[in-house]
C-alpha cells in the first residue's frame, strides 16, 4: 500500500474542490460538544460514518457502542453510510459485529451497494475500464468491462470511460502504466470510493494509505483530464440520496451527519442541508481540527472528541 501524509491528503482534496458539491448555506462557527448525547434531541435521523466514528483498527472507538445503544434506547433512526467498496451492506454489518455493533444490513449503506446499483443501469460496459481487485470480478455487474489491473501501457480505442472502483492491490507500477495508456486521450470518469486515503496501523504506528480518490487525482493531473468524475461515494450525493429515500419522511434539517473527515463526511452532509458533527477520533486524531477547518474552509456545526 502506498503511504501518503495528512498534508498531501488535504492538498489533494482542496485541489479537486470543483469536483465536490457546493454548500448552499454558509456554516457558522462550530460548537464543541461532549458527544452525540448532547445534541441528539435536535435530530430524528443520524447518519454515521464507520471508520474513525464507530471503529478504528478493528476496535470500537471510545463511546461508540454506548452511542449506538443510546440511539436505540431513544428510538432514533440511524444508518451507517460508508465509502467501503470491498463490502456490501450485509458484509459490512457482519464486519462491524466483530467490533461489538449489533447492526442489521438495513442500517448500513456502502459505496459498494451504490456502485453496483449504478452499474446495473449502465449500458455499453465494454467501453469501460475498471480498477478493481480480482475478487470484484465475481460481480456480474462488471461483466464485459476491461480489467485495468491486467492491462499494459495501452487501452483499446473503444475504452472511453474509467471507473476507479477499488484500489486494493493497485501498485504504483500499475498506476504508471494506466497514466501512459491514458496520455492524449479524454475519458468519462467515475469513482466508487472518492476517499484520497484511509487510516492504517502497523507496528504501533498510525499512517494513511492511498485509496481510489488518490489514484484518480494522480491520473487526472498527469494526463490533463478535463471532465469531473461521478462520485458514487461521499461527498457525492448518490449515497446520501439513497439514505434520504430510505427515510423519506425526515426533513433535511432534522438529519445529522457524523464523520471524521471534512471533505467527505462533513462537506457531503452539509451540501445535502444536513447538520454535521465532526469527530476527532479518526483522520484528525492527534492533530488540531481547528487548523484543518481553517485550511479547508469547511465548517461543521459541531465538534466532539468521539461519538
């Protein structure tokens, strides 16, 4: 896995701000709260990011199990919305169970769900190249697409669209070959997981590894692509719109989006008209969120140390 640092992650998101939805109503100054319990009465639906909010490196985040129990005790509706393209809602719910969360598949929406649904309605799949690990090619929705992982330094002329589905197993060498193949051509672009990076831990050290959004940004930069990509995960609207349809009787002002990343969770939620809660238990663990907010110009409604 390719390691990147937090400053590059923020620079990458900022450089691609035009890809992301606009926030219609300017945010006021964020208010610090102790956690979800302090503001829960204001909302009827709570949308939760997973990594850094519920769990972190295979363990529940401090306060997360209690917060989910509180949601159930108060009969508050909630749903996990994750940019995971390796697990569908049922698989993700099973994964979270390993951290102690008793979630049903109907309480989870992942980018894999959204991407596969979008692929179901996609015509002319033979014109698409897809970045995806071998295991993903069991999905019938990918039938007919060109597997970029096994391509050389050329792409057939009929391939005029690229889907950055999952970067699992994707190497810098494969990225270089894709960049070579894409030179002097323009493509329609889509990305299942727009995240630039995800946290990992090795030998007791926290670090960030590159995810599909990073490789998309790199390819666009090095080949001068001019078309903005379709974002199938946060901060794009597709995943939030799916959640909104599921809970269609909840007005936007009564929805709270909880996340640990400004450019995906907070920006995406705010663009939908939801209130937002930024946690310090994930990507911004150990750093100043106030500095990150100032640099990004994306202001959550609330900040808390954990859920």
